[in-house]
């Protein structure tokens, strides 16, 4: 299982929200690229606070353009470009990608894959178009609150159940499903392991879990549930879990 450190960008800065609420924001750094460099360095060091020999470093970053998610088009491409210039890690980027042109822009800015949600949920034909144009470079983001998928930066709930949606997408060349439990995001309350396991059973694509991952036990539980990866944010920024410990738990 892979670990993806999260970098959420709002107003050009590295922030974290609680449950997707823009009025519950904590700023952690003015420079997202510097944060990416620290994550990369943690994956390269051996000894001290770095990695033990034999434990692979982080391979991916999970980057979210929060302004883009709210406004419907990418707003922090300059920061994405800066991250790409600063580090060699692979990078998935989401937030406001609601057109094929925007998808291409984000990939050209340095993303290795993009995460689409709002328009993909509302218009499956568009998801088919963009997935076939960029095979294995598109991940479908399914963000749920109390089991119901939400869109538009989590502001608008739908009546659709995440696991029930996947059958229609089974034939597409998607890279992964990014499943976020909104109620647990940024709360350090533990992930929704049961819902993740249900989605894993329903999906022919790798499922990456997000929201609430706090401890090495959480990571082990998600791995046992079949998750291909876990996105981790606030606990890394607040020092409650080290990247080394997270990577070691994923490698166990």
C-alpha cells in the first residue's frame, strides 16, 4: 500500500480544512513547494527522523487546488508547476478540473495524474471522454458525507451512493478511485474502514482512502480492507504521525 502526503492549496498557501469547511482553515506554510521538498526529504533520509533501511520512501503527493474546487476551474497552477520543479515525486492533482481543457492544463503543469469529481459524477459521458483521452492518468474522486456523494468542493450533496456508481465506470481506463469520507477529513478521528472495504469490493480499480487517517493502526486497518493507498494530511503537519512511521506501517 502506498502513502500519499497531502498538500491542499488555498490562496497559494498550504492549508488544511476540517470536514471541507472553508471557515475551518489552518495555514501550515506559505510555500507548498517547500512542503513538498520536506516530504521528499523525509523519504530519502535514513536514520534519525528519516526512513529505516529497507522502507521505501513516499512515491506520490496528493495535491488539491481548493480554490479550483470551489470556483470550478484550476486556480493554483503556478503552485503545481513550482512543486513539479522542486521535487521528483509523482503527483496527482485535483480541484476544479471540470473540462477536458482543464485536465490537459493540469497535466501539462506537471501532474502525473488528475483527480476529477464534480463533472464526472454529474456527466459520466464526460468522464468517459477524459479517461479515454488520458488513459491511466485519471482518478475518479468520490467524496461522501454519510454515504452520499458530494460535489462542488463538497458543498453540494447528491443522492448517489459511492459503491453503486462504480458499475457504470467499470470499462474505463481509470487509474484509481480516491475515496474521501468528508465527515472525517481533517478531524484525526480515524478513517471509515467499513465504507472503504465496501468500495474495494465494488471496484475493479485500486481504491485510495482519504479522511481521518491518524495512526499506524489506521493504516494497517485500511491495508487489511484492501486499500491500495492512504492519503495523509493534518497528522503529518501537526507531528502526530511521522511519514516514516506511516510508510513503515504500509510496508508491513
